[in-house]
C-alpha cells in the first residue's frame, strides 16, 4: 500500500439525506453570528463606537486570538468529556445568542467593554461550535457524504451570510440600534440550533476508536499527522486571504468609490455568489476530489486580482464583479478544507493508531483564528500607518493602502496556500476505492 493512502475503515451505514440536510442547517445558525462579526464587528468598532482604528484592530486581535485559544480548550474538553457532541451544542444554544447580543450593546468609546463582551461571546461560540464541527466525523463516513455535508453546511452558511449582509444594516438603519439588530438574529439562531441538536442522531464511534487519548498524546499524534499539519497551513493562508478581501469591502466602497450603500450590497452579492458556487464545487469534489477543487479555486483566485489591476479606474460595477468572482474561489477553499478535515482525522488514526476528533477540530480552529486575528490587526495597523481617519475624506496614501491591501495581500497568501495544498496526502475512500483527496 502506498504510504500516502489511508486504509479503509469498516464501511458505515450511510446517513439519511434528510439527516444530513438538518445537520447542515446548523451552520445557518452559526453563520448568523459568525458572519456578523466577520463582516461588521471591526466596522462597528471603528464607525459606531468611534474607537481609533489601531485600538479597534487591537481589540479584534485580542478577541480573535482568544477565540482560537477557546476553540482549542473546547476541543480538548470535548475530547475528554463523556457528554455527546449533540448535547454540548444543545446546551450552548441560548448562552450563545445572549452573549452575541451583549457584544453589540457596547457604549461608544468603551474599548474594555467591547473586548470583554467579545471574549464572552467567542468562548461560548467555541464550546458550541467545536462539538458541532467534530460531529461531522460521525454523521458522515464516506468521502462523498463528507463532500455533501461540507456543501450543505456552506450552502446554509452562504444563505446566512446573505441574510446578515442585508438584514443587519437594514435593521440598524431602521432602529438606530445594533443591539436590537443582533437580538433579531439571535431569535432565529437559538431555536434552530436547539432543534438540530434535538433531532439529529449522533452515531457512536467504532469500539476500537472510542478510547479517548490524553491531551498530550493527542497533540503529539496531531503533530505527526502530516495530512493535518499541511491542511492547517493551507486553510490558514486561504482563510486569511478571504478575510483580507471581505473586511476591505466596506472601506473600498465607502472611501475609495464614495459609495457607502454599495458596500452592504456587495457583501450580499458575495454571499449569493457563494451560494451559487457551493453546488458547483460540491459536484466537482464528489467527482474529482477536494484537492482538485482547492487547486482550481486557487488558480482562479490568483488570476482575478492580476486582471483587476489592469483596470485603470474601476467603478462600483467592476469592483463588485471582481469581488463576486473572488468569493466563488474562496468558497472552493473552504469547501475543500472542511471536506478534508475529517479525512485528516482518519489518516492520522490509520498511521498512529490513535483517533483524535474534537481536539483535532479545536486545534484546527485555533490555527485559523490566529490567522484571522492577525489579518484584522494588520488591516487596522496598515490603515492607521497610512493616515486613515474614519468618517472623513481620506488622503491619497490612505486610499492607496485600502485598494492594494485588498489586492496584493490575498495574492501572496493564496500562493502560499497552494504550496501547502501540494503537501496534503491522499486518502483511501471508506468505500474501498482509491480516490484523489
């Protein structure tokens, strides 16, 4: 057997399609919260709370760094505790909604309060979301099922992104209150997570995989898991490129293009393009494997900025078209990563004899959150270094920094991502056929 192929485990009974759909719907609830902080939290700090950009970036950096630490702690706790993943998700649904509301109910200028509420939310989010993510290793067993689950989760996540991009600014504009808008999102998210946790069964792991490793031995197994290490590096670079682009959108439209209303529309359009891209990438992943998706999406994401830089004076339409196409590529990154993460767990078990589930997902999330935290801090630091002042006419240097940070930064990160993807080993499909991963 070639070294880079994972021996097939005992075939499992395929999950019912309705079960996979309901499970995937859980990501609609999680993305109501996640997309709100990804798209609007830094903007909320700078424009609504009037925090200096560097201070806002530092608050975001600390919060997101803690987010990664909380993900790791949540994975470690879930790996050792006897509670099922579904119970952890159900117990966390209500506290998650309440802390989300508190995060958008901060007094103007209160950086300490902003940080405290962000840390509270991210902690509860980690202890709810990591068990949900680890659950995917049990709810779907084959490569094709995992591609389908990743596609369903991303489809529901994209739908949530559209909803947030359109509903959150609309609610804020109508009510003048971010906390009320956050409460409306929580009213949707809390019951959806509770219903999903109640109705979706959680298959038990095989008897020979049920032994829970110590945290130290689990981390050692992950460090030796070449598939897991390479996947983390690739996903971190791709996630940072995605964040650098999406978090630049509001600034590009408001300050570079002088079209403040165009920013939320562009974000909503990007979410729609994700929704369109998900079935396309899912079909390709099920036919050719997620590695093929990752390479195709990465090449597309390198070509698009190169073409966009050739446009002398791009307006709102050209910029929106560029962003929508980039988002389709970013969707391919994420779908491939989420499909390959359960495979990396299987690959590690086959090569070390130890199955590390929740700890693997927590460690993966830690690495990704550190990448996102550094990205948010970099945006604030670069903007301030180039003279950015919120709510005013920007200098030429500031406008130049906003534009090129959105174009050159992601291109460098995507090139690094593709180098890491090459190092991800292949796997043997649980159904017995050798398939590219």
